[in-house]
């Protein structure tokens, strides 16, 4: 990461082209270890509840539901939160 920062500081005229070269490439920033990771809407993600969606197929802030059985350690799947 320090190498990328150093290159960006030394090449400010090329930075935007480099960042826009591949839209699939994600640059992360370091955050304090408080509140968990932040999602695309600047809202903290919730373990086992937050999911990623394709922006071209679902509008931001559009609700969705996914019911999954999660694997349990040692065998049988366990029901999702709130389910049987």
C-alpha cells in the first residue's frame, strides 16, 4: 500500500487514469477498528445480515431478503436467525 501511495504522490497527473483503468479493482482505506466495515451507503455492515448486490440490477437502498441455512460446526445445518 505504501508503494501505491508513493507512486500516486509522485505521479498526480496519472492517478485518475490509473484509478479508472479497471472498474472492478477496489481500493480500500484503513478505518479505526470501531463499528465494523462500512458498506457502499456509508452504513456499517452487519455480520450474517449484510449482503452485496449488483448496482445495475438493484437500486441503492432497495430492500431484499435472502433465507439461507448456515453450516454448523460438526454436522447439520443450522437455521438462519429468526427461522426454524
